[in-house]
C-alpha cells in the first residue's frame, strides 16, 4: 500500500548513457514533483506537473525530460548522463486542493554516474 | 525567487536537552512554512508546518515559531530523544489555493545528533 513509489531504487550507469526513473502515486493527488538531492543533502525542485500539465520547470538542463502519462504517474528521463547528475532523485505528490500542502515523497532513486 | 537560509548545519545535543533550528526567507509573499525530517537513507517527511496567519504552533515535543516582520522561523524540539537524530529541512512557499503546485524552496538542512 505504498503511497508514492519510484523505480529503480538504485541506478549505476556510465557517462553518456540514457536512463529513466518511474514514479507512481496511489493517493489520488493532482500534483506530482521531481526533486534532486545532491551529496550535500540539498533538496531542489526540478519539475512539477498538475494533472498531466507541466506547471513548474526550474532551470534544469534539456537532457532532463519529465513525462506524465496520467496524473498518477510522473517519469523522468535523462539523456547523455554526466558525472554531476549523480544524486538521489525524489518523486513527490501533493493534493492541490489540500489545505495542508504536504508533500508525500517516494523513497528516492539513487543515481550514480561513473 | 525565494531563498531560504538555515542554521546551524550540524547540531549535537545531549538526550533530554532542547534543540533549536533557525531559518530565514527572502520573499515576503511566502505564506507557508513546513518542516521536514529525513532519517538516514529515508524519504523526507513532514513533521509540522505553519502558515503566515499564525505566530506559533505546537505538536507534542515540537514547536515552530514564525516572525513575519523579520522573515524568520524556527523549529524547537524539547526533551530530545535518540530517534530525533536526523536531517531537518525548513522550507517556504507561496501556497497555491487554485492551480499550480506547492513550489517549496528548501533550506540547506540541519544534521541533528542526539547523544546518549
């Protein structure tokens, strides 16, 4: 009964490769996010989708492309991976109409680029 | 855009003591200030939040205070226990009541260690 689940949990790959991370939420939330947490634990928003529509797009290289096939799924595809892409990527969701504004995070996907 | 500063970056306390973590924000329009706790290897989880129409909020051993004029807010943990050891993040955003998401800007985190 995991609320926000993302796969894979660990990903080790070579520079220049293309990889994807998948995220699904079963909370019925309208909004989903991708956050990047670097080695210093800094959490930074990358993208946000509301009901399949892109609403937040921070300054992220074009190599990162999110895709939301429906409001319960938000995937992240990364092209031409670089060493600096190594981080933990967290998917999250929230209910747009909720007064609490709470973000529910997935367990994270640790990406290591060699 | 919003900028959130958080201090200290590390904090070590003895079990039973209090811990205080402070944050400042730059955008006076921000009206929502949550605190997240991230245990080692785990996901961040909301522990308490406060809105700009409230100056203080308490939930058992944790409390948050907000000073809108000074644009700073603080997390207070009393009677600390070993299980309080984690990284704590403050955040700020302009809460969207219609459309849009919750664009939280996080602070840089505080590693709290509660020693026996």
